[in-house]
C-alpha cells in the first residue's frame, strides 16, 4: 500500500509505537509532510484540524532528536492549552519505546514550579507562546540547541495576538534551525512570518476536496431575528441529542447561551478562552464523563478537544470562514458513525454566508423547517412511549397488582388510570413545549399592552439582538422575558417593551452604551415614522417635570439652572 507506515522504514521502536496506536495508513498530510520534513527543509503545510498533523511533524522530530544531548532541541508552539496537552500526549505515545525522550508541555493556568522541574530534563517542549515566553524570561527555558521549531495552527495563534511572541521566540533560536509551519489558512501575516523566518520553504497543500465531511448530514434553519435562543431550545428538544456541541463566535455569547439553556432545563456547560484552567478542566471532565451532554464553546477554546460520540453540532453563530465550519462539524460523524450539523441563520446575510460555505466546501447543506410545537409533542410522545415499552418487559411484583385492584375497586376505569399515569410521567415535559408555543408569531411588540422604542444603533455597528436585550435588562432591571420583538436595521433598532414601563425604560437608557457606542432611546411612532431618539431623551426629563411625575428630577433641574442665572444678574449690577 502506497500510504502504509511500513513504507517509511521507521526504527523498530517507532514502528512498534505506531502499530500499538493502531495506525496502518498515513493521512494525506502525513504522507506528504513526513518525507519532506525528514530532508531538513523548511516546510509549510496547509491542512485542517483533525488530519493527523501531530504525527506528521512528531515522527521526523523524534528521528532528529539526539537523546544523548540533555538540552531542548524541539520546540512546538500551539494556540491553546488543550492542543499543547493533546500534542504532548501523542508524542509520548510515539516515543514510549524510545529511551531518554523527555516531553514537557507548558501553558498558562498550570503551576509554574512543576513546569520548571520538567524543563530541566526536557528535550522536546510543546506549549503556548505566552507561557514559553514566561519561561524564557525566567531563564528556565533556553533555546540555544534547538534544531526544529514547529508552528502548529499558526493562523489561530496570530488571531489570538501571539505574533510578537512567535517572532521573539524564533529570533532566540539558532539560524540553522528547521522551521515547520502548519496553518488552515494563509493570511498575509502568515506569509510575512514565512518570508522572515523560513528559508525557501516547501509548500504542502491538501486540496479542498478533502474538506468534504462524510457521514455528516448538514442542514440550516432560518429563524426570525432575536429568536435564535428559542429556536435552539426547540431543536434540542426535537432532536434530543445524546451528546452535542454548540459553537458561538464570542465568549459573551457562550455565557449568555449557557445561562439560557440552564434556565430552560438543559444540562449544559460553557467553554471559552478566558476561563481559568481549573474551570476548563472541570467543564471538560463533566462533558467527557457524561455529567453534562451539551458543550457550548468558541472555536479557539474547542481546539484540541477530542471527544467521541458527539451526534450533533449546532452552529449558533455563523462560522467566520469555511475552515471554521469544517472544524466545527468535524466534531461529529467520527469513526464511521452518522452525525448531524445544524446551522441557525437569521437574516439574508447569514443565509448567503452559509450558502457560500456550501459552495466552497462542495457540501450539500439542506434547508430545514423549524419543528412546530405539534412536531415537538409528537416526537416527545414517540420517545416516551418507546422508553415505556422497553420498561414494560419486566416481571411485576404481586404487591403492585394488589394496589391496582384497590384503585379499580374504587370505580376508576383502567383507561382513565392509564391516561392519568401517562400525564404524570410526561406532563412536565409537555408543559415545557407549551411555553414555546408562541415562537415565531407576532407578539408582545405588536400587543396592545406593548409599545415600541427606537434605539440609535443597528447592523452597521455590528449589534445583535442579545446585545440589545442585555443592555436594556442591565440598565432597567427588567427581565429578558419582558422584552418583546427586536427588529434590527442598518442604523437603528426597534424593540417591543411593556407599555406601562416605557417612560422608566427611556429614562434609564440615557447614557447607555451598546458595543462601546453611546445610544439614544425614544418612543417609536409608526405613523410619524418615529420620534428622533436624541430629541426624545433631551425633552423627556422636561416633560416629566412639568407633569409632576418626577419631583427629584424637577428639583435637580431647577437647581442646575438657578446658579447660572444668579451669576448673570450679579454681573449686570456691577
């Protein structure tokens, strides 16, 4: 076989490790990269996560290592703790039968003193740029004897702001070192690094066809603006995944969505880059151990996570590019198992974005309708009945027959008793579905008890419904459930609010910042094409004072205008 590991003529120790790891054939990136890296040339590899890159650079690195030299000779830079830990684990497995190979992984959030002890004996170091720089400053890591530097997921490291650290680390390594770089994309910043730190690098590129993911049913669902959370709620109840990952673009969205799902009875955990290592470990242990079956994560935080049996991936936010999309959905459908990936879209731009991804990845992404509440009830009934049927295949204790006869003797029919027991078993779950019944309808913002306000910020400031909802709730103290329909336009946003709280909300929104921009808020009048927000807020206090509804505001206003008039009169007397 052309891609067989046997064709590499590995040392007996390496071949034995490869066999123990169950590797038979090389992946595309391994088959192309290993022979080139072995030559000592600088190499650029363009390949996505999950294609076997660690083995592609680890085998040549281990072959290069001089185990008699008790110095750091291989440096591998990764964007996240998880990737560093995963990479170290893979290299340890490959070198298990080799003598004197000492691998040390270093990353933030872990005890520095333990890493320092490991570094004293290490000849291969893998870690995040920030922590490697920390050790360099402490002089606990010296790079004078480095033979090979590997930049893994280089584009992610740059997007996380590690460029200066990377350049500083490379500048402290010998000029004759070998530099190997792997990246899913090739932005301008990557090319600048290759020009500065690599010598006539050889390029390996895995063709886009390899990006298509088998065994994964891909689909997207269009929902109204501001209704993504409710839509996700319905999808999770309808599909009832055993284990699912939900991807968001920001840590704020991870936290907001995690709070919403927990409030709605889902067993979920969130993961983002700003979490402490102890919290990240707890979340991953919970997800891997089955204590929680839903993991909400950002793209960067999810790098290096290797969890099997994920049957659903949900893109809550649209991926930033096709590579992110492939990385995300590749979490499911592994080891030949079937998986599903669902992207939730709001608005024309997001629909166009997912269609562009479908074209560029040569994928068929089918549009689905959001399940109705009747669909949810039917699906729930189907699952519950199937579960009951499985449990009916048991031997009944005689005591329960006696209890049943007592109930029947009191005049309760067997039919009524069965129906009531089913209601007791399924009632709470059916009630949760009823709470979603008004999804997608015109409500609250169009209701007689509601009015509309206009806020002077829109799409051109990259504002999203959750930003609006959080800002209003934070400034006014009203709950998100009280906020109605949110309509976002290019330069403004229209929000449905309780009519009896309109004055209070507009007053408390004075000086509010959304996405770093101070906004103005006013009453929206559809017939008059709305009152300008800035005019509304400037005159609002004056009108309230005239009406005597806000005495404290009136007193404050009179006090602020009295002093300037007194000064003018004094000046005239002189």
